[in-house]
C-alpha cells in the first residue's frame, strides 16, 4: 500500500515510522530545511528526538512538488494543524485517493468581508465542515484517539479510531495502520470523533490548571467527568451519537490528554497556574497546543447552539486574561446546584 503523510511534525512522523515497515510510505514536509535535516540524520530531532527513521521511509518536500507526491498514492494523510486544513484540502480536492486528517480542533472563525452584509453567526468549523465547503467530492475521513506521538513511534500499544462515512476509507485506514502495536477501530460517526478530539484539548488545559494549583485528585476527577459531559452535549447538538463519547475519541482521548505528562495542552494549564500568560505558555512549549487556538471557537459554537459549557468558558476567560487561575476555580465552584443529567 502506498501512503503519503503530509506534515512532518511529531504525529505525522510517528505514524510514518509505524507504517513504514509494512507499506510504501512517503513523509512530505513543506519546510525544506526540515526535509534536509531528516534526510541527513534519519531522525526528526526537533519533534521526535531519539527515534530513528526507517531506511524504507521516503522523505520529500520543500522544493519537491506536492502535486507530484500525491500521484499514485493509495491513501493521503494530512498530518497538519487545523489552521492548515482549508488550504491543503483545497489543493487536494481532485485527488483520486482517500484523504484523511489527523487534526484535532476547530478552525478559527473566518473574518467577514469588508462591506458585506452579515451572513449569520461567526464561529470556527470542524475539518469535515471545511471539507464540505472546499473539497466536497473527496472520499475522506479522520483518524483520532488517545495517542502520544512518542509512544506510537516507540511501538508502545495504542488504539485509535478511523471515522468516515465511506466504508472504503475506513477499510483503507485499518489496512494502513492496524498492526501488532496499533489497533484501529472503525466508526462512521465523523462528527463525534472530531468533536471528542477537538474539545478534549480545551478540557485538558483546565485539568492542567487544577493540577498546577494542587487542588487534589477529587477536583481532577470532577473536571474530567464534567468535561466529558460538556463534550457530549456539544457533540450531540451537532449531530453525533452519544455512545461515541464513551469510546476512544471521547473518554479515552480526554483521560490521556488531561492526565498524561506528554500532553501539551495539560502543560499549558500547568504554566497558567504558575502565573504565566497564554502567550508565555505557548512560547515556552515551542509546539502547537490546539486547545489554546480552538477554545474560543468551541465556546462560540456552543453558545450559538445553546449548549452550556462552563468549564470551556472559564478556560477562554483564563486564556484571555479576564480571570485569574483562582477566580476561574471560584467561578466554577460557585455555580448554582443542579442535576447531573
């Protein structure tokens, strides 16, 4: 099977390392300097230090044409941030192979055209909604679930979920990545899988804040549980099935990202608890933390749908500097008593 992974960050590189022993895999990156470094050292020292790239893994990008790399592939995987999804999907709209994405988040709201009449509420879109706007004819899907790139690259046991409305796309993802250390389950609930993967990043910031303030394990358990309730409410309002959120891309991904030391979003919460601003926290990470970029889009989307997401709203206020860590906790704990369901 011929597989093209576009984007040589941690996750794209990890999946390429995992699949290369069994398939004909190409890892493509836009950054020419990064491609040269990968080719010279056979290691992604910036994103996955210490992980050797298989000799069979082909490395392309920079001056190499993406159009040329796409030809003849059986599966095309977008391993890029959500912010790059619109442009990349537009460039891949005529691809004959299935196109899937690894992104977890919502696009930032697009600015209105100056002088244009208001066209409705402004909020960010999930990737499958961007697809419907710019590449509706693609056979596409998403691969998601609880997964730290470093552990996948090391061959440590991991389980993911492949979601698409097209059975052949689900089958292609299973054929590409299911192996001795990586289980891939199939789902047709694209909305649920995307919502779970996106919103858990926001809730992980809240849990990192909780741990950074040393509020205790009771508080952490409460945040994770009530965070899952927020994810489920939003997902169901968007058309997802409730049971999806009890699976890998819901509960599984939330628990991993909210508690794992490799979680960038959790690290943001820990840094906020120390008094850093969101800009300072991101600068110290040196990597993308999707929860920071999509928190406001999640809150706006929920507000438009009439969905209550108090933890998400508190995270947005904290990131904007409108609440301090202590006042964010006080605001959540001071809410009126209510029923659990």
